[in-house]
């Protein structure tokens, strides 16, 4: 027997003073109401109503049971309402991991807007450029650069800008601007953790790599950005990493006719049928700031 339905039927019979009136309120047939009350009495082993030809009245035990039913049903309604509000209103803590540079350049400047929009969400942010096992390490969400293949995860592309080659105006004013990739051999190229093989698209449309050299190898994206802005040399990286510097004019894109597509930047989260509202809120925000920021 559906216990919740039985309690609801019982409470309505008491309140309406009869099976037929309760059936009308519940959208059930009078016989269904009568059978439900009979089964409930059998399960409880007690008589809940005294019946006469003219009226129906709860027994003393039935009245006590009714008062408890009212409290139970009210608590269930409150619990359902709270769950509904929780599903609709993004709230709670999100544990997320993302690359250092992405976090600093893309997310950190936008955090005030996120918290203004979602005051009930708190973020536990971690930063790592290395591989992360999202599920084993207990993260709700990750931002990763490059191709990620994991059947346990749902992947949503955030952005896939070009692979840009950049230098500060002061460096270019002092050393000249290379017009073709091969001229990079005469320049100080700052090497990132991805190595000295830089990719370009040739005049025939085919990609090729060029080995460059410089006086510094820098395995931090943030430190590399700062070195380029300071005029130390030329660097290559994804557009999203340098887009703020490009907008401000702190660096300038060069060799744009030879650019390749950059590695995809994606948000990943455990595959699940229903994505929590708090997680959906952060995912949508990341999509917004990477595509329109």
C-alpha cells in the first residue's frame, strides 16, 4: 500500500466528514477511498472511524492518528518545497580545479560578478596545470586544456581560439617584427612548458613546426605572460591566455597569417542525469566569460 496516499486519504476523510466528499477533493472514486481506509485499518489493527447511516466520525484512536498525520503531511510538504527551492535556486559549495593561467586571467577578474549573481554558492578553487583525476580527487568540476577522453565525464567546450605568437611593442620596436615564422630563428623566443616546437600553417595550408630558441624556459603560464609583457622576448600560447594583454595593447599578435587553431579549453564534470543547479550556474558562467569576455 502507498503509505503516503493512505495518510492523505485518511486526513481528507476526517476533514470532509465522509468518503464521498473526500473522494471529490482527491479526484478518486468513493470506492477507492473506502478500500484505502479499510486497508489502512487492517494494517494498523484498529478502527479509525465509527460509521452510522447518517455520519462518519473519527474514533478516539482515529483522532489521535489524524493529528499525527497532519504534522507528518505538513513536514513532507515543507521538505518537498525546500527541495524544489533548492533545485531551482543555485546554492551550495563547488569544488573546482583549473589551470593557473585560466584561473588568474579568465575567472578571477569575473568572480565579483559571479557571486553577485549567485550569492548562495561558495567556491573551493584549486589550481593545477598537471593531469587531474576529477572523480578520484573529489572535484565537482574541472577546466582543462587539450583533448580529454574519459567516459565517466561530460565535456563542454568553452573556447578554441587560435594559437597566437605575441611580443610586447617595446621588444618589437627594438628587435623588429618577424614577417614569416622562419625569421623567429633570429629572435629571443621564450619557451613554455610545451617545448620549443612552435606550430604554424604554411602557405599551402598545411601545418608545420619550427624549432625556436631563447634565453629562458618558463614552465608557468603566468610568469611567461609577465616576461612577454616586460619585453623579454616572443612567446606562443592560446588566445585566451593573452587576450586581456592584447586588448590593452601590452602585447601584439604577430605572424597572424600563419596561426593554427589552439588547443580546446573545456569544462568537465561527472556524467550524471540531473546536473545540480549550482553546477549548471558555474558552467554557464564559464561559457559566458570565455566566449564573450
